[in-house]
C-alpha cells in the first residue's frame, strides 16, 4: 500500500467509534428482594440467570440467591410522582331542629377553597346561617372572605391582605364591606401546633341607614392544634377597634373541632361555635352567638 494511502486510512479509522461488546455486563439494577422466609434484601442485581440472582448488597457484599428461595423482586418505579396540586377545599353542612311549644329549624352551609405554595397562601371562605322559628325567619346571615398571605425572607413573618363581605337581614347596616392589610408572625409552627398573630389596619363600610365609613385597626390571633391524625382543633379571635372613636369596637371569634370518620374518605364530623360582637349599633343584635354540628367533606 502506498504510504500516503496508509496514513489517510489510519486517520479515518481513528474517528470510527468502537463497536460495543455484546457480552459486556448491563448496568446494575437496584431491587428489593423478598425471600420465602420473609426476609427482605435491598441491593443491585449484577447478574440474573434461569436459576439464580447475583446481587451486590451494601453490607453482605456480593451474594448469590437461588430462585427457589426468592418470593418476589421489586424494582423501583422510574416514573416521577405527579406534582401535588396547590389547591384544596372543603364543604360543610349542618342542620338541626326541634318541635315542642315552638317549631325551630337551623341551617348552616360552609365552604373553603385554598391555594398554598412555598411562598404564599390564598384562602377563600364562605358560610351561611339560616334559622326559622314558627315559620318566621329569625336568622339570615352570609359572610364571604378572601385572605392572602405572603412569606417574607424570615418565614416566621408574612404580610397579608384580607377582604370581607357580610349580609345580615336583622342588622341596621344589612350589608358591610371591609378590607385590611398588615403583617403577621408565626409564634409556633410544627407538626402538631401552629400559633399566629396579626396586626394591621383597614376600613369597613356599612350600608345604612345610616351609611358610614369606619377606619379600623386589626389585632388577631389564630391557632390550629392537630391533636392526632384524625382530630384537630382550630380557633381565632380578631379585634377591630374604631380608630376615630376608640371606645367603639367589634370582634369576631370562632372555635371548631373536627374528627375524621373511619371508612369515609375525606368526610369528618365537625362542631363549632362563633361569636360576632359590635359595641355600637342603631338596631339589631349587639352580640351574635351561633353554634352548629354537622358533616364536612375535604378535597
């Protein structure tokens, strides 16, 4: 062969990738092997034959297992778990009644929709109370709230914005729209207990007569105690002082107890109390106290 041709052929062969060796050992496969004796071994399969498995165990080293002694082999799934939805929600329903001298019927419907991420949380809640005594409406109250929280650099601190609409047939204002903003602090946050405080400022507008705009402060405390996997207790107390008339104020408070029902996925028994107090009213109820018990479905 001509020397120049040999040089060109050698250069060309250098660029040709090597042919894979068909006898080369495959990549080790991580497995969990259950023996017929009940023992479970975790390791990597180095070789598999019709009669045995040769595995690499992190403690025992390289061992050979006869197929007759193996009850099952599990290979971890390579499919990634689908991301968990940031949305969750619940619906609750409670009804009670009695009939003796008076005929009484009480109804409560509630709902919540929440979107929670690592940085923020958006919660929309609504609840409706309706009561009848001797065919006469005694209670007709609706409340809807939107609450947004966003964590700061220190996750114990957050900022918040809250808006609320209220309807009460038996109050002088009948309709009330409110909004507040401020900062909050998580005093405790662990697997069983979360205790949070809020401090802010806002306004409420009551549709009369007489209509009025009320500048308000906000001071609140809320907690959630997860007593067990199937039981929790939640509560809150929020104080709204009138900035213009410091002697006037109102507050909202509530407490709920929730117990999961075995065998009913997402369904639980819930009982609670709520209280709304307003120091200055022209007519209606100064203190509005309610209690209820019923079922709740979480999704």
